[in-house]
């Protein structure tokens, strides 16, 4: 998709942040192209997320 809807970009930028990637549409496309993308999402260890990352995602992505 060349130009996705803004909510899709916001969501995928948040996912990129959680995986320590650059928060951009280009990186989002790379992430989704990974065959193990859904496995990584399902097995993501939320209990070990640093508070700095939690605050970043809350501040930048939860209001959308």
C-alpha cells in the first residue's frame, strides 16, 4: 500500500516502536513483510518492556 490511512500508520508506528525500529511507514512495511511478524506480536514479552518505552508509546500513540 503506497499511502495507507492515517490510523494504520499510527498503529504500525507504535508497533515499530515496541520492536525498537524506526517509526516510519517504510519500516512498518518491512516489519509486516517478515514471515514471523504475527508470531513476534503474539509472543511479545510485555512484562519486560522498559518504562521509557511504555511512556513513549502512551505519549505518542494512545491519543489517536
